[in-house]
C-alpha cells in the first residue's frame, strides 16, 4: 500500500500509525521511496520550524544536528517496531581524487553525502541493483560487495556473496549461507535465532484554516477538563514549535508544523483520560 507522504509532518503522522497493533499485524515492511525526497522534506521541516530561510542560518550548526536527529530517530523507531526497513535512492557516476592526484570513478547514490552516511550507518545491506548482459539477454542483479571498488556498497554480513540475482529468494539464500559460514567460523558465538524487538495527510494546507481547526479543538474542551489537558497541549506545541513557544507564535509558512500539532491534539483528545 502506497502512502504519499509529501511533507515530514506526514512522515511523523505515518510513524504514529505504524505503532498501532492493527497496522503491525497487517504490514511487515516499510519502504522509503526515495530517501532523497524524505531527507529534503526533513530539512525543509527543520528550516520552517526554526523560521529561517536556509539550514545554515540556524546558529552553531544546530540545524544539521536537528535534521540528523529527526532522520535517525524516525527511521530507527520504524526498525525497532519490528518492520523491515528499505531505503531507495537513484545512482550517479561520481569522480573522486586520490591523495596522489589521480582520479577514479565510483557509482554512488544520488542522496547527498552527509545524508548518505546517516543511512549507511543504519543499513545492514547497502546494495546496487542493476542490469547485466548474459548469453540469454539481460537480467537484474544485486551487488552486495563491490570487488573492484567501482560501486559504493557494503554489508554487515562478512561472508555474503559479492553479487546475487535480484530476487527475494536469492537474498534469503545468500543471507542464510552467510550466517551459516559466520556461525561455523566463530563457533556459533555471535549467532542467534532470537529477534530483536525494540493516514495519509494532504499537503494543501491553509494557515487560517489550520488555526481555525486548532481553535475549534480547544473550544471543544470543557472548562473542567482543561486543567487536565492544558499541560499536555503545551507539550505538543513546544515539541513542534520549540521550547517556550505558543500557538500564537506560529507564522505563515509553518503550515506543516500546524498540521502536526492538530494531528497530535486530535490524537490526545481521542484518547480516554
């Protein structure tokens, strides 16, 4: 099932949905297509939240630190819920220069270098799917370890085959083979069968409509219940807009943040005391 997450606020709302038992029962895998778009949306979200024009305008490099934290916390949360997490990026041919001045080319993701390092650190398998010619025509293969260094790939499984057919069955076979080889080489010291457990939204947002929605939700709370909800509402707003901020501090251009506040507020009000 494809969900069109057009903003980072959409992504955060999807994350909340993924925590629901009925969703966890239905789906086993989550695919981010493409991670380039997700990274750009995350950066835009942080810029808007800070009320600046560019990420570098946030002092002391705090902008990049927040983007990195947003990406890592969101994607790790998905993996820790037990979903298999896949990232898709396109590729480009990039020229690098060695220390002696000579140059070489390598196939790398189109994702920016800093973002790419974040994803690589999360990934167990960092592969390259591509076509090759065979006697019978062409077929798609998955390179897991580049033998000559011409492709940026890698794998946490030491004994994985360098290249396999691009299919689920071939990957399962290659992983089982790599695990068996590692178990034999280490006396089964580091191998276990135990598993580590740890709504689509519209992007056509109008600031005035969102503010009216927020005020309507607040007005729906009785005076008797407001004492209970007030600190929780403050926490929701500060978590999105920043410490000490109120809804009145929201500005045009922060519609994405407003939509997230409203989503979280609705979730709070729908939850029984």
